[in-house]
C-alpha cells in the first residue's frame, strides 16, 4: 500500500528521491487567465482559477461527500478517537500568508482544453493520462513550493475532475511529472479501486471537500469538509480507499473517518464566514483525508477570504467534535 499527500513526501524522502523531485522544479508560471467561455445560458459554472461553481453538481447528491450526517449515530469509540486528536480547529486557507492567498487552488476549464502527457511515480495506482492541465495551472503553495503541490482541474463541459499531487510542470507545462493522479466522473459515485491512492493519501478526491469562497458567500455549504490529523491508523473506511500509516493502534483514526461538530456547540456569536463553515460541520461533517496537522481543514486559496473571521475557528476545541458511526473497516 502506498501513501500520498503528506505521506507521499515522507515516502519519497525515504526512498532517496529528493534529487528526482528537485530536478522537476520549474520557474514561476505566469498568472493564470480564464479559459474561453461558453454561453452563460448553457452553463452556470464559470471558468478560470477558483471559479464560481454555482449550478455545477460535484458528484450526485447521494454521494458520501454530499450526504447529511447530522442525525447519524455516534460511533462507540468516538470519545477515545477524539481524545487522541489534540488541539483546536484551524483553517488551512485564507487571503494572506507570506504575501498572498494560501490553501488549495483549482482551475475550471472547458471541454476543449488541450490535454498533455502526465508521468506518474506510482503509475500502477494512477489513472492514465493525458490530462487537460493548462500550462499555467495553479499549484498549491506556488511554483517553488516543497509541499504537497496539488493541481486540481475541473473539466466543466465533460463533468470530469482531474487531480495530481507533487506536480511539477516540465518544458513549460508541455507535460507534468507527478506522484500519482486520479480522474473522477462528477456524475458517478464510483470509488477508486481498493487499496489505490489518489492525489490524497486516503484515495479520495480533494475538490469536493474544499471550503470554497463562492459557497460561503452564498451562505451555505452542502458537503463534507476535508481535514487532516497528525497520526492515522493502518486502516480505512469508505469512501476512503487507502491508508498511510504503519500503526494498527485502535486509538488512532482510520482514513475516511467522519466527524461532526456537536449539535450543542454554540455558533451564533461567530462571524458570518466562520458560522457558515461551522454549520456545515454540524450538518455534513468532516472526512479524514490525509496525514497533516491536527484539525486542519482545507479550503481554496482566495484573496476574498476574511482572515480575521477564519481565525475565530481556532477557538473551537477538538472536544467539540464526535465521530459518526463507522462502517466496515479495511485493515492493513
């Protein structure tokens, strides 16, 4: 089994591939411009970086990401699992950090976007290319980042989502070197094969779990939110398909574990942006997708965020959450 995301970086360093990744570095790409637009009457969702996705359904409403869990039962091991995840909630996205927005960006393209070759380190667990990645597609953390370097591309017209991690453009973006890649049909609930990674350690798609500015501005998030913890178990539950740990401790959470903010937790005093996010955490919850910092939730890199409002999320303790009853667990 292979890990990706934060686990991917650890695996690569352990294998002595630092030189290979360093050789993939590329000069900073030019600013990303929007792709050619189709008729506004044909599609409500727009094109470009962090485009408004209004009108575009990200997976069926019956998909795990889109199902409510506010009335689901609490898992019998909830207290033990939550106790082991120290710290408070943290928005791992915002408008300004080190001179610019931070978080995970995405780009929406049209069906005519040219596809380019993609070379994978873990080709046996990746969906074959080519992928419709613009030459100047935004990279998580920027062109010089040594982090996860996710690149998310949504083909609006064909309803397909392409995601790669540890991505480096080569020859000016004529092709991309990456760890692993996954393609998702937005009209389907089909999961990745058992044991397969994706651009995320848990084998999950990233985009459907991001907190996006357009939805928060609308006043409502209607999906679960991606989050990370420092230590996970060598196990996963659906919709996750992959683990990224060597520990079998039952006190550690498996990938795919879903938590929710307790109904009793008061959110009325929080500013609007934070309140919308907290309400989603009560209604749709959070899904564990990667190894990282405890209680870090993912969102888009967007200069329209109100960082002061997002920072109030740091007041929410981990003890304010509970684990939703888990289904069958696949153990390693």
